[in-house]
């Protein structure tokens, strides 16, 4: 008998590290591949160093350290890992209870918008809000990416909820 998998726990494991939500769900090969991608992208983008400099308030050094060519892959893999682990746990629980899995996925607009916002924030971090002294931390590609990712994510989620309430078919 398969055990219950908490969608929230799967989501949180993936928030902690790309691929960990899949490992929690028992998708060992897929989770390992995602984790190996995480290690590769993490190393080639120097994201950990950039995060360290960001938290120490040294946005310029965070910018100089960060490899944008590899760093722009990271938000997509990160969001996909979270979205997939959450939705897979829901499907696994439905199959365990011998119910039909839902025909729709959850949090899709949030994560697509999150990726768009993060990529824009990372790439254009030195343009958006960096001139305002009290927001100088947003000059960091890490904090600016997260800032815009969260704003875009919630905006996308609210738009999706609006369209679902109106029962308007998305193209």
C-alpha cells in the first residue's frame, strides 16, 4: 500500500533544494537528475557566492560574482521542481485512494509568472529600483530576482483565479 504524500511537504522540500520534493515523492531517478542539474547550475552561476554577498549587503560584489548566463536557468528549474513535486503528490494521493486524478494542475500561473519575474529581476537588477537608497539591496541579482518573482507570481496567481471564477477559457 502506498503511503500518503503531503503536497505541501513535497512543495517545501523542493523549495529547500531542487529535486528534493521528487525524492520525497519517491521519484528517485527524476529527483536525482534535477538535483544534479541544481549542483551544476549552482556551481556555474556562482549563485551561492552571490547569495552570500547579497546577505552581507554587498550588492556590487554579488553582481560581479554572479554568472548571468547560467543564473538565468536557475529560476526555471527551481519553479518547475516545486510545481511538479506539489502536483505529483496530489496525483499520487488520488491514485492511492483509487480516485481519478484532477484534470487540472495547481499553481501553474503562479510558477510561470514567478519564473518570468525572477528572470527579469535577475537580468535587469541594476535598473529596477536600484536608485532608491532605502532599496539598495535590490541591486543584488538575488534579491531583485526574488522580489520581482514573488510580485509576478502572485499577480499571475490572482489572474488565474479571476479567470477560473469567470470560467473564461485561457488560450
